[in-house]
């Protein structure tokens, strides 16, 4: 009932654990029923190890969680040598998130991973990274840069290629279209919105980097709007995300056009809740005579 396929890859559930919120993916398997999760996405892997931004780099406020972690990770070499083996034993699919500051970095990360015997089903490409060769502009804010990156990475792998879109653009639809034209199998929509937090008494910024990415329930209406706009213009699946904390949120994303969804900020509260949402979604569909996900996808009327 909850199965979904992208190309020839079968997902047992439309629920995915978002990148950066489940560690590398193997840390939570002892207390989460991974069979109820369609896939786990690793934290973003870069060419070289990154310590991330200095603290404070996470702040929780009424507007949601604001983070500026800075893609902290062990780097692709150590990831391949120490993590892929344990991830291969997960009781669900896993996807590797990749990031970089230049086209060559993205290429080299994927080439390195492709050279190992990983059982990952694909890559989610984080295009919210500054492109140092384009004057610091993010890959995801320029349709031509997005197309070039996607098409070059498409040449490197037969695995699923998923482009993670930033909402901090004038027209997210044209970026999604560029990803599809470049050969992406799906898009993830959306990444975090840019924001900041300040202490009203002292005037001190609450993140070391001043700006960070806002996530959590407050951005859900914004995310739903982006997903629906994209759905009306592209033909590849959308992995919807942004403030999902219940099965009802999942259904809303499906109705406006998402084929699958990702849960992120909720995992910081309690990673096991993601399994509960699976059960509640299944119960809703059974009680309301929905036989499969396609009955809900895009059915907003």
C-alpha cells in the first residue's frame, strides 16, 4: 500500500529520513524500525573532511530551528573506508548526500564513492553550496549552473540522481526544470529558508555565522506552495519536505504533488517518531480505501 518506485528502485515506504538529521544513517538502527522507512539519506559528504562552523551553530526559536552546522563530515575517503560497509547492512535503502564548492569537487566525491562496493541506491546532490568558481553564487540559484552540474553528474552513475533544491531563489520551478533536463531522477523540495536569530536585549547574533537555515513546522505552508508549483511543471518525482511532524502533514505534501516525503527536524526531538508516522499513514489509507500512494499524489481537489 505504501510502496513507491523511482525507476527500478522500490521503496517500502514514502517516508525518508532527511540528510543531516540521522547522522550517517547507521547510528539509529538499534532503536528505530528502519523497515518502516523508505530510505535514509546520509549527512552530506564532501571531498575533504569538514569540522563545520564554530559554535553556536544551532538555535531553536518560535520560528523553528535555525542551524548553520556547515556540512560537518568526515570527508569522502574516510566515509568510503569506514562507513559504507556498515551502511550496506541497513534494513532499508540508503542514499548518499554529496556537496561541494566546485563542479570538480562534486565529480570527485561521486567518482570516489562509485569506486567502492556500496549498496546505496543513489545520490542526493545538495546544490545549496557556494560555487567558488562562480564568485560564491550557490549552484541552486542559477538554472544554467544547475543544468551543467546535473548533466555532468548524470554521466558518472547509473544510480538514482536526486537534486535537492533551495527555496531561496526567485523562481524555484525553473531550477527544478533545469535539474530534470539535466537528467535528474527526482528533486527534493525544499531545503531550509535563510534566517537569523538575535538577542533583543544585547543585540548579539545567536548563531556564530549570523545567518542560518530555518526548518521545522513554521515553514510547512511555504514548502507546500513550492512543491505544488514544481509539481505542475515537471514530470519526475518530488521528495517533499519542510516541517513534517505527523501523518497528516505527509498527506498534505502528497496531495499537492510530492511522491515521497522527507522528515528532518522532528528527528532531533525523537528519531523513533518517524516509525509512528508510517503506521498512522498506513491506517489512514486503509480506513479511507486508498489502495496505493498514486491515489493521493496530486489529488488536492
